[in-house]
C-alpha cells in the first residue's frame, strides 16, 4: 500500500508489467500527484532492489512528450501518422458505427482481435477483452508468439509444464544455461547463479551466439543454430552407453526407456558433431559431467522454441533430468517457466462468461500469421476490423512486410490502444490512449519466480488515458451492450480471481510468495502428470496424433541443414537476438535515451562470410530474402566475433523510425508454424547479405 515518506510525499509499491521472467518489484515516489522517482523494491526476494536499464528510466516514458493522451482519428493516408485529436464520445461512436456496419454485412467473425503481452498483468493483459469480443462474436485469437510451444513440448514428456524453481539454481553444482542469455534477459537470476559459483558450481553456456552470458561462463559450447536436439540425443547416447543413468529413478518413474535407448544407440557423438559443429570430445565430456555432477540444473528460456522444431527441443531436453534422476534434488531438474504454479492462487477462468457468446463456434485466427490473415482474400468473411492492444505486431510479429500490406488496406478498419504512435498505430483509423503501469492497478503473476506481484496505481492517468479494462467498458457502452458482466469493476474481477493467499499482505508488501512448499520438487518422487504417472521417454500413443514416439532430430526447412534449393539462394541463417540492454524489446527503442546510444541497426557477420562478400566492418549492407529487404550496418570483428560461419545476427527491438528504411528485422523472419503448440519459427530464417 502507499506509505508516507514525508509531508506531501508517498512511496507506492508496484510490479513491472513487461513480458520478462523477472517481474521486478518497484517503488514510486509521488509528490503532489507527480511521480518523481522510481527504484527497485529492496525487499523483493528475487529482484532485490534492482531495476533493469529499461525500467530505470520508466518515468521518462510516463512523462514523454510523445505520449498519446487523447483519442486520435486518422486524417491522412494509412501509415502517414497523420491524426487529429478527438473526444472519447466521438471516437467510441465512430468505432461503434463501423462495427455495427461490419456486423450487419459480414458478421462478427470479420472482427479480429490481436492482443499480446506488452502489459502482462492479470487484468490489463486479458480480462474484459475476452467478454467484449465474445459479445461481438469476433474471431478467436489463438496461438502464441512465445510460450505455448515450450509449454506443450515439455508437457509431452512431463505431462505438465511444471519445472524447478529458478531461484534454486543457487543450490546447483552444475548449471547448463541452454539457449538463454541470462545476464541480459533474465538479469536478476544471475546473482543466484553467482551464489552457486561461489560454492563451487560450474556454469556451462550452450548457445549459437557468443553472448555476454557465454563470456562469463566456465565453459561455452557453440552449436550451429537449430541443432540442439541432435546434441541432446548424443548426450543421451553417452549417458546410456556408459551406464550413467539413475537406474532406480528410470525404473520407477519413467516409461519407454528401452525404446529411447534403442533410438539413441545410433546418435553417437560423432554423428552429432557433424550436425552441430561441436567436437565429439566436447559432447562426451558434457554428457559425463551432466550425469555425474549432483545437483545439476538445466535452465532455458524462450529462444529455443522459435524454431520449426521448437517443441521437439523441449520434448527432448526434459528427458535428460529423468535419465539421471536430477529431479530428486533441490538445485536439479529443468527450469524454464514457473508461470503455471500461479494457478494455486490465481484462477482467471471466471473472466470467460459463456452466456455472452453470441457465436460459440466462431472461427480461430492465429496471432502469428496476422499478415496472412489480413491479406487472405479467400477468408470468408475477410477480416474487416482489427483491434490491436498490448502489442505492436508490425514490429513484433514475423513476416512483417506482409502485415504492412494488410494494414494498408483501405477497407480495413483498425483500432489501436497505445501509449505512443507505434509502427502499427500509424496505420490505425482510431487510436485510444492507454495508461502506463504506474497509472493503473493490477496483479502480476511472474513466470521467472514464485512471487505474485501487486501493482498499485501511483498517479492518476495522464491526459485522457485509461486502463485496458476501462477501454472495453467504454466500447461496450458505445455499442449499446447491456450485459452487466461487460462492466464488472477491476476490484471485483481481482476478488474473483485471487484465492488462498493473504491479499492484504500482497497489497502491503507489493508481493507474496505463492502457496507452495519452501522446496519445490515437482517430480522428486515421480508423480508426473501423465496417464501412467511416469515421464514419457517414449510413447507409442504419440503416433495417433502424428508425433514420433521418441525424441527425434529433424532439421527445419529454413535452416543450414534444411531445404537445399532455398539454402542455395539464401545461404546464411539469421537470428533476431535481443542484444541491447537499454531496450531489448520494441517498447523503448523509439525513445532517444534508450536507442540513441545503441547506434544504428546492424547485421553481424563472421569474418569469413563477410570477406567472401566483400563486406567490411561499417559497410552499408542489404539483408534480404523472398519476404523483404532490410538495410543495416555491417559489424565484422576478427578479434571477437560472436557468430560462427553461416550465422548472422540482426537484433530484435528496433522500431521503423530508428532503422534505415523503415523495415525492422521481422520483415525478414519466417511465420512458419512450430511443430506443436501454436508457436512460430522466427529463428528458422535464411537470408543473403550484400553490400548496398
């Protein structure tokens, strides 16, 4: 709760809303209604008083002169960014008029919602919007840019996505950071890793890119992109061949060991070395150290799911702790997201109200293929209205060049809720002003630790901005909808969703630990959430849904081991990594303090690849494929190349106004679906690079 600091001054506790595993606690000092200072909450057990470089300057964002503070109506061509100010009554009336016309002509399915995790709170991310679009009969938004693929992949082995508590890494003796740039994208976990290292733990980083985390590791292994599953299978080969398995655990708590053992008998380190570009001796050593060091934890995040075989990565990696029994120990097992643990205290199923459904069988449209959805002339009905909130798909979704063509349609009515005129908002017909996190109340479930966060409104909303929940109430009113569920208050929504915890302590302290044991060991005694209660090392039942019974390496089409014809035209694998600590994501790269010091968007190449193309450090280059072209500055360093031959990096997070030609890296990325889970293969993207 807000607390007195001095006369006329309040300190208000809150929680960061960004789609980040850290979900940091913060404190905002408010004087005479103005936020004058923000710092980390020193009492927060995970973030421990530190904020990241983005959020350290959050008040600059709140008080930026670029903020959208009133409704805006488009006056110029789509994409021109030309708008006029409007009242809420005028703007909501315009939206209601256009929606009624579309509903009468094409039906509710002609309306497409696109909401993401730009504000990752229980209320503002996804609550009353569900009810509003159900009442419209709009198309259902399905799939996920991040998260679902990993969740499904791990559940194929474990029966659920539950894993180890990341903070328990401090008890580990061997830490495998696999495909995660922890020091940059999960920075508040690093002190717990350092605590383990001070007690003798070894840190191994496995990543196609030599990241800042790799530089700090005890051992760095650099496989070719998209080959991790082959590396894991070879590790299993060594572990089983040398009888390094935990026989008791395997016998009691796993299913399909013999079939898996037969399958990996051919997956030798030499076999994997040819695929991964990692020496067989390194694979042998990694397997032995993992199997014989206790406790050993595997930590990964979301990057690996952004491949055509993304779910297979997680299906395979979750077999490793079952083979060696590392689920038994605190500091062992596997950890990616612990978001599902929040279900012990949070139940948002009540946000869905079946009685509001005017079309229970309404169609589903994938958020990952927004460009295809907006340009597919065979859709019946076509998308006539688009609502965008909590996101900026022209920058954050793949195949953005196709999305741009869709947004340019004159017959598409686009409504955007935003804090700034983003790349996507420039194409809107109506923009509604959205609150920042310190201007609204919410509860924030974390997915990188086991603490639920409370966010108190610290200041009144600037201008005429409103929280998302209020936006849906106002649009419901403008549409003439009368159902009371469309107008439920924030307080009532939260009261219905939270259970089994001390809400007053949550409000007072800004956080509370979920109602879980001190030591979270989900599979120490088996109890996997599968039909047999065992981890599925192999399962014949998978064949009925078109899946291989055992973990299997299959190269993605748009990879260095994929389609030969495509590789002949575009011989470089491109990864759109997050590399800029000052912004990481697109929410900050339009602000000078965050983007200015980072220079211009670049393409990082291996020296040999650059030389073969006559490219030198600092040259202007074209990065291109069949989808689009991007202008960038070449980065080539003989001394400290972070990439290996065949791989280039064009970083994610830049917005169009900060690039050379208005295109961002997602103009190039693939919107191919992942194997399972409804994800998208951003990182399976082939390109060519040439001097401009």
